[in-house]
């Protein structure tokens, strides 16, 4: 899969992927309701990247968050990727003994992801993006 691939086809419908970075930049936040949460440990062009995909089965839209830093990116710390932040938000909302259970719980219940600005004095900007999931 290419880094910029926008659609996938499954047996039911074609899923249109949203660019959450553009939406977040334009609107100052990003909100997405999902019915399915998946983890792919062999994504990317060389099948060596990890990502989390949230899908809204009612609107056939999805959004992918990379857990593996982009090879050309400045920040190479996997714990600071948006994928890691979404994964932690899913774990807080749905619990589980391991990641498989987190994603099973999230897919069974569905939820709403919210990314918004949060006061964070340690940041040079005075704020940081807050990733929250509600079941």
C-alpha cells in the first residue's frame, strides 16, 4: 500500500479515506465516529509499517493513523506518532488484556474519536493535540 493511497475495496463497498490532517488544520479539530477499528502490522509499500484504521460502516468512510514514523519524517519516535496516540485512546476507552482485545472491544461497540487542542504549558505553542475516544 502506498503512503498516500486513498481508497480500498472490500466485499461490500469502496471506502473513502479522509485526510484528518487537512480537516484538523482547516477546522481546528477532527471528529470521527467509527464502527470498526483495525490494526495492520504489515502496511506500507514494503509491508514493514504499522497503522490503525477506523471505519464508519454507515458512511463507508475511514481514516488511517500511522504507528510507524514516515521514513522521511523528522520525528522517528514511534511512541509520538498519531497512530500511537489513537491506540492509547482506544485502550483507555475500551480496555483489554492485549491489543487484540482492545481492537475487538472497539469494533464490537464502536465509538467516536475526537482530536482537539488542549492547553499544554510545556509546549512551545502552549497547547497540544488531545486524542480522546468515547465508547
